[in-house]
């Protein structure tokens, strides 16, 4: 934990997801692979700190309504250094992200939340928008070897799926992929957010949203990630057959990010 979680106060869940030993005895580099929650709350001092990290690509997995409501404060001089999820045509007119629409209209019990999370994870591998941004991220990694920062709103679900794919392609064992994913439950005090969020959503949606109903959505569970990985299947084959990467590109990624 102390080696992975970076001491930011205005970015939640900022972690290094490198520095794991791989199945073939190599090791993933440190200080080049980062993950976090959104970057809307960065204060000036930490803006400077993150600007010194020489991150070559920021991957914003949030839907457009989230980006509009909480625009990133990441210091970007070159817009090509940021890529974002592109909502499909049928969703572009939506004013809320899918998980927000679910909370507004359908969330009543913890079971509702758990079932939504399982469905959301299982659908991600086949979502064209996610496929596109996953592909663009991996292409950039193969071409440049840049340090990257992957984030969404909370840095756990959408972020966790792409991070697991990257780690899998680098040869990180499944048990370490899972443990890295589950670190959100230690890096973030989930319980402290439930009551304030319950009050805020109850006010926003005009109906009671109980803290217990939010808990499955605010934390992470191993079976969530498993449902996404099962849909991807063999990660190398997924990268090649679905995302269109070549063996040469995967080899380049491994060359850039393995010691």
C-alpha cells in the first residue's frame, strides 16, 4: 500500500499499478503506470506535483456528462496527450452517465446495486467506446513507452478493467491483478462517503437512496472484475482479435514497461 498509493490529498485513489513480478520472471516498471479517480479537485500545489510526473498520456474513461460536470484540472499543453471515452450515438444526448441514470431511476436495494455492477462490468469488453479507448491507449503505449495515467470518476471500475487488461498483457499473475484491483477498498475510506452521498442523491433525485444501497457501487468486489475478464477471455487474444493489436505491438508494450 505505502509503495503504491501516492500521497495526493486532492485526487482520490491515485496509485502506481506497476512494480509487479510477471509470470515469466520479469518485473513491471515503477513510476510509469498510474491510476486514479477524476482530476477535477486538484489544488494548485498538487497541480504542480502531478505536472512533474512526466505523464505522456491521460486516459479519461468517463462519459461526456461526467466530464462536463467535473472537468479535469490536469495541466495539459498538448491536447493529444489526453484521450477520452466517446459515447455511442444513441447515448450522446444523455445528460447523465449510465450509472447515474441507474441510481436515479432503479436503485432501491443493495441487490439492485450488485446486479447493476455485475452487468456493467460484463458489458464493458464489448462496448465500442471502451474498445476504442482501450485500443488507443495500447497503441500509444506501444508507440511511445510513455508514462500513463488511467482514470474515471472513482478510479475503480472502468479504470480497473483497463488496468487489468494492461497488467495481463504484461504478464502479471491473475492473483496480483485481483489484489491490485481490490486495493481501492484500502486506499479509499468507502464507508465515509456513503452517508453524505445518500443525502446528496436523496435530495437530487427526490426519493430516498439508502447508504446500504450505495455500498456495492462505492466499493469493489472480486466478482465484478471477474465478470469483465470472463468476457474478454484470453487477454492477448482479446487485444489482437477485438482491439486489433499486432504481436509486434504487444511485444513493444512489454519492452517499454518490463524491466
